[in-house]
């Protein structure tokens, strides 16, 4: 019994990931408001990432030597997290939301496989069962007429690339678990703006790369809100939780984003949330509960593995 108490993960990392899922699931709100304020285009979103970097920069300047000592693992965590967010956001703009979500949320598969290959974490039958349960719930909610998610457009490939990049980001966040959380958050924001803008240059149907109009006062406030209320907290919470939980578990818990996104849209926009959505949400929550009850190695044990 004492051994179980020592090896069971704390509640704080789980709470951080769940709260980040709430923020990811409501990210559509400020993005839609920005669009309705005539502030759209790649440059607007890039500016919101830059604002987050500006907020962090004064604190980073006094820690620059320590941050540089993080080396490649720290840089890799930032690059892959930036790639994942950039591909996800751009895929949402260019393609069908349901298909991009479906392809991105194959990430429990990639995260679990990468954790096995790069961290030596076992793939248990219970993990396979929770992945299947979560993916089934996602397919019930989002499948509809889209069928099995096979990439058919550049937006679809962006959704798939986002999920794979996320898996690598989660692995490198575990490898840098001994570093201060600030360093890992700052590493992500260093790369977010340039990586996102480069992704928008991929061939395809991106209509606007710059501002569609002069930046009005309400648009400037929305950009600040997007950076400070959404991007900074959501990336901070994700980094904190992902460095203390294994990548597959993080991916399964983040499926809550789908439920939050659909639920908030139903509440605020009167979009449908019927029997299919309820069944799918129940399957996803069941997968999360099953995963939460699974025993997990202690942070010390994970850290010793990640340093190999």
C-alpha cells in the first residue's frame, strides 16, 4: 500500500493538463472574435505569439546562461511544440475542422510509441484499451461523414503532422523535466512566431498572410488577451503537466478538448450537442478515468530513464 502511494502521480500535473484542455477547447472564442473584428490573417496570430514572447523576455534575460545550458533537448522541446501548434492552427484555418481534429488526435498512438522507443516506457494492455476507448469516442463525435481519417489535403497532412510533432514535444519535455518550467515555456515561445509564420507559407488555400485591415483598438486588446489569457497559460500548464506525466497519458487527457470545444460551441452558439456527442463524450471521459486509475512510475524513475 505504501508503495502505491509513492508511485501514484500527484493531482497537480493532472489538473494542469485538464485545465489546459479547457483552454485549448475554448481557444476558438478569441480567434472568432478576432476574425469578427476584421483582424485576421497569419500576421495577427503571429503577433499574439510575439506578445507572449515579449512578456517572458525580461525574465529570460536574467536567466539566459541557464537557458542556454539546456542545450538540444530544451531547444527540441520548443521546436516540436511550436511545430505542433503551428500545424494545428494552420490546418484549422485551411481545412475541415472535424478532419483536422481527428488526424491530430491520433496523437495518443504516436505519443505512446515514441515514449516506448525514446524513453523505454512500456506499452501495457490497459494503455492500449484506453487509447482505443478514447479514439472510439472521438470517432463517434467527429466521424460523421468524414469516415476514417486518411489525409487527403494539405490541411489534413498538417493535422497529422501536428499530432506527430506533439508526440515528439511530449518526449522532449520529459527529457527536460529536471529543468525549471520557465525555461521550457520560454523555449516554446522563442520558436512559436517564426515557425507559425513559415507554416503559413506552405502552398495551399491561405487567403491572407497580413492584416486585412488596420489594427483597431478592440483588435489590439483581443491580441493581448489571446497571448496573455490563452497562449501563455495554456502552454505553461501543458509544459508543467507533460514533464510529470508520460506522453500517452497526456494525449489521452487532452482529448477532453474535443468535449469542451463542442460543449462551449453548443452553449454559446447553439450548435448541436445531441445523443452522438453525449455518447462520444462519455467514451472519452471513460478513457480518461481508466487512464487516471492506472499506476504510473514516479517522477524520479521517469527522470532516470529519460537521461539515458
